[in-house]
C-alpha cells in the first residue's frame, strides 16, 4: 500500500500507522542538514511528527501544534530518514525524505 511521487516523497500505511485520508503537504528546510530542520505547514493544527529510518523504524516522535516547527538533528547518525507528519484531527499524512550530513 505505498504510493510514490517523483519528488522522493511517499505516503502509505506502514506497520501500526493508521490509514490516512489524504496527502498532507509541508515544507522542510534546509535539506540536507547537519544541525536543525524546520517544518512549515499551511494550517495551524495539531500534528504528530515521526522520524523514520530507512529500515522503517521510528527513531523519534513528537506531538506539535502550530504551523512552524524546528528541531535539532545534530545528534542523529548521518544518513537518510523520513519525516512523517500527521494532522491529528483529519488524519492527513505527509512524508518527506530528510538527509542528515
């Protein structure tokens, strides 16, 4: 049940993640990064943010509220991760690739 897009973003159902209603679009910058990453959404809502490694393992999760979020990735091992953002109210889900240098 995976849906892929040309921009290396993908959306779908993994393990214990609930089915989504539609794709949640968000900006993530800078990418790649070695210090921090900022996520910007178009809606001032409550979100669940998950950091998932290439093995599909959740390495970090946090509940967020608002439109702009910044978090530190400097302690993460270098590599490729996915940021999954879920709108808690309407269950829209978006996922983007994050490169930590």
